[in-house]
């Protein structure tokens, strides 16, 4: 089929082509702007996600340290609770006849009281006394003559108190202070 195209028809086709090209350019520009906007939003979202991930990691490490500290504090609290119960039991029981206490004397003055002689020996090292030191019995010389000495006291139920483990020899009236 042969078709004759007139100048008017050709001008209309050319105008339609220009309009189609203009419309395609506008759509292409709008698509580019939308792509740029979405790319910017994606970059911002990625940055936020990376910051959130870093914050999550940091918070996780802080939480782990806090849990460790809490666990250690709970363990310490449990040990202190056990010690408090033990001390309460010790305080609540009355002394028994013949029970002894050991007193650490510093130049004859009471310094520390111990439940047993073994506890006293163990603690005297903190006062500069060697663990293998030879302890001289108090009765062999006066307590004031020794830098450190240990003296035993025995519970006497009749007097509701403690008395010395040994009684010093009585002094004659002329020697008494």
C-alpha cells in the first residue's frame, strides 16, 4: 500500500516525535532524581544500621562486663552472708566451761583476742613476728618485758568470765606494787 504523506502530516509526526522525546526526557530525569533520592536514603539507612550494629556490639560488651561484675558481687555477698551467719552463731552461743581465748599482748598491754592459739600464731606474722618464732611462756618473764607475747584465758562459769590460764605466784607484801 502506498501512502502519501503531506507536509502537514509530516509536521504533526515531527511535533509528536518532539513531544515524545520531551516526555521521555522528563520521565528519564524524574527516574534519575528518584534513583538519586533512593540511593541517598539507602546510604543513610546503611549508615544507621552500621552505627546501630556498632552500638549493639558496644552495649553487649558493657552488658557482659556488668554481668561479670554482678556475678562477682553476688559471690562476694554470698561469702559475706555466710561469714555473718557464722559470726552470729558464734556470738549467740554462750562460752562453755574450760573454753579458752588467747590474748596477744604488746609490751604487756592487750592487743588482739583470738579464739585459739593457732589463730594467734597465724596472725602474729602480720605484726612482724616470724612464723617459726619461739614463744616464751608468759610466766618465765613479765609480759611488759616482751614486745609480743601470748597469754591464755580460760572461761570460768562460776564467775561468768575468763581467768588467766595460769596464776602468777603470789608476791610477798613487801614486793607488791
